[in-house]
C-alpha cells in the first residue's frame, strides 16, 4: 500500500478500499449550491488527469431529470451536501443507486438522508477552526485523486496528499496577508447593490460560490459569476468605473484567460478587487499540484472577505428571507 493512500483520511481510505476491483468508466459529480461549486475544481482535475475515465457535473435535480444514458454499473457518483438534507441531492443518490452506480456521499452529517441513500459516506469537517486537510474540498480531492491513482496509477496522488497536509499554514499566512485588505473591501463595498465575480478553470467554482452563496444568498447583493473566457462575448459591456468586480487569478493552465480579462478591466474599471494566488506563500505545496490547490486558498480568503462584509453591512451571513423558512 502506497504511503499516499495511508495518509488520506481514514474514511476516504475505506471508500477507496471498497472501490478496488470495481470497473469505473465515468464519474458524475452531483450537488446543489455551494456544494456544487466545489465540484468545479474536481471536474477540472478529472479533465486534466484522467486518461480513460469520463466525467460530468450536474445540479442534483437536473441529474435526475436529464437521466444520463451512460449512468450505470460502471459509474461512480460523488454527491455532496453539508447537512445531508438537501432533498434533490438525497434523491439523486437514490436515483443513481437504482441505476446500478456506486454512490459516495460527502457530508458533515453521517445520519442524514443523503448518507443513508448512498452506498458509502465520507464525513468532512466544517468551520473556521477546522484543519484544511479535513474540509470538503480537501476530502473531495483526496477521493478523486485516490480513484485516479487506483484505476489509472496517477502519479500525482502522493504529491496532492502531502500538499493538502501542508495547507493549513498556507491558509493562515494568506489570511494574515489579506486581513487589512478584507476590511478595506468590506468598508468600500458595504453599500454596493451589485458585485460581480470572475475566474476560469479550477477557480471558477470559487467565483461561483462567492456569487451565489455569499453575495446573493447571504448578503442579498445582486451578483453573477462571469467566466473569464466568456467575458469578451457579452459581459465586458457592463464594466465601467462604477461597477465592482472581484477577479480571481489562479495557477492553472487557464490563468491567461483571467489575466486577459483583468487587463481589460483595469483599462475601463476602477472598483476592482484582485486576488492572485501567485501572491501567497505556497511553501509545502508541490509545484505539480499548485494549480489545483489555488482554488482552496482563494476560497478560504474569500470567506474572510465575506465575514468582514457581513459585519460592515450589519447583515449576518446566517440571515435568510426564504431559505428554510417558506415552502419551495
């Protein structure tokens, strides 16, 4: 057994053991909202690293209604919901299982409907005090790279695991570096009615999550996550000196798209908040997986920005009008 397999979280290792000998032709990443957003990075990894395994990403209810024809006994379906009570995702697990697929639930609640409806579950931890290695994105990465290592002998698995083990101090240094910037952002954007986000590649899910979960859901601020590659095909017409953008620059192969979008935005816009993964101390992160790790760091930094914004606006991140309060 390789050292990297030994070092993954024990419940991830248990799942990998159960998958041994099982033929996997395709992987489906299924979730809603913020849980769906984390899947974008995993999809990017699979596109870049898988030789023979195909993959796709679905919003849970569309997964059921679209009913992919290739879904079957040679499919691995990875689902995620923090509470495990997201009804569409719990139902998607049942649907996939009935099709013969092997279903793995990522959740913070082992007794949840999602966990019960899946073949196996992996518990992840949540909250500011949790070690980076135990969070949802880290667990998802361990699982995806573990499958690639097991099925296709992917050699980056060990580098990925060791990098995740070294991630917590990277988080802490990045948060310290961005602390004053986050406060300035919060004060200057507290009364903005709209804030756009933009990224590409493995970072797009981070931009998407901040847009739909933080700005729209938790702050009631109009937003849209613009893909940097789509910016020049419509959205760039919105940029001027009064329109706020949060632009993410990662370390993967699509960084040139983000740099091009940033360069144009700097010519015509003024309210630009740029988070560049190149500016952080990535000591302990292997060079070959920095592009995959960058979204985790940007995501953690953006949470700091979210908390400062919520305080500046006197609008707690827990505040809702409809979610969990009315029928939908």
